[in-house]
C-alpha cells in the first residue's frame, strides 16, 4: 500500500521541466514564417489584396468556358488554390466543380505530359 502512494505522488518526468519547455519551444520555432515582408526602409507591408474575379465582374463559372478555366489551372493541369488566384471560397468551390466536369467531357486535360 505504501508503494502505490509514493508512485501516485511522483509524476513521470521525461527529462524536461515545464518552465524550460515553454520558453524553449517559443525560441526554437521559426518565428519568421508569420512575419510580414520587409521593405528596404524597414517598414512592413502586406502586399496587394487579391479580389475575386467572379464577385467583381458578375461573370459566372461555367464548365464550357475553357479559356476561363485554363487561367485557374497550373501548367501541370492542377487546380490552383485560392491563395494563388484570389477567388472567394464560394467561387473556388464552383470553379473546382466546373474543372472536374470539363475534365470528364475532355474539354480540359487531366494531366499535361
């Protein structure tokens, strides 16, 4: 009975103390990944905000408009992500569906070899 009480009170230690773990984890992370870009003068800037082409123009996503779909496909025939094209979430989903339909109908290739 006495052994179980001593085992329960001593928590398993993995060689790190809680205070040193918290301070070292913040220092060891790549803190530069989330920083905005710098100009020569040292001032920060975020760059130009991309806007959705379909929301602004009023044009709709259509699987038959191959010229439009090709602007949203990489040279390896992959659908470009939102962060690269600037489309909103709603139109990105419509765009993905349209590209898939166009691929099935052989209007857009599945791969570019």
